[in-house]
C-alpha cells in the first residue's frame, strides 16, 4: 500500500497557494494536525501505512501507551479493511503540502510554494507525480 519514488501533488481544487499549518478544531487535533505533526517531527522516517495507522490510532479515545504485540495486532486489524491512501489526506487537498515518497517509501512534506515542489511536479528526477484527490466533484 506504500508509494515509492512518488510525489502526491496538491489537488487541483486546493484553496491555498502556500503550505498552511493546520490548526486544531474544538480543542481536538484533526487528522490534518496529526499528520502534519508526524511528518514535521519525523521527516523521511514514516511510510504511508505508518501515517495512516498512527493518525487513526491517535484520534481514538484513550489512545496512547499501546506498544508491542497489542499495537501490532491493532495495526493488522486496521489494514485488514480497505483504507484510503494519502491522496485523500487533507494536507495535499486543503493545506498546500505535497507528499514526497523516496525510493524506500518514506514520506516528507513538500510545500507547494517551494522550488523542490515545482521541480518535482514538473516530472524532474524520474519521480512519479500523482494528484491528491479533489475535495469537490466536478
């Protein structure tokens, strides 16, 4: 389920032209906030599966402190069902961050206004470019 050598580019209907740091709503961290924090605190150290599972797990009531076999079992259960990929993440859909996966499948944020984003989105360096999913239907 992971991407390799791929840029998930911002969606065509993304409302911003620069990367915007997501904010919590109603005193709770949103999926966007959790994913942004993960990817800024651990750039290039997480796979798509890590980001999807951790952002889901951290939003659960009483999350935290789960490790070892319990975490592995919960992760296996989570991925036993179809999960949307990071093309559906709010970061490239609403907040102006591309998601760059290296050849090992590890992801880093790539702000849409950066020179690196422009170069990669144009197809440089043999990176596969996929657009994030649109927020609105046509």
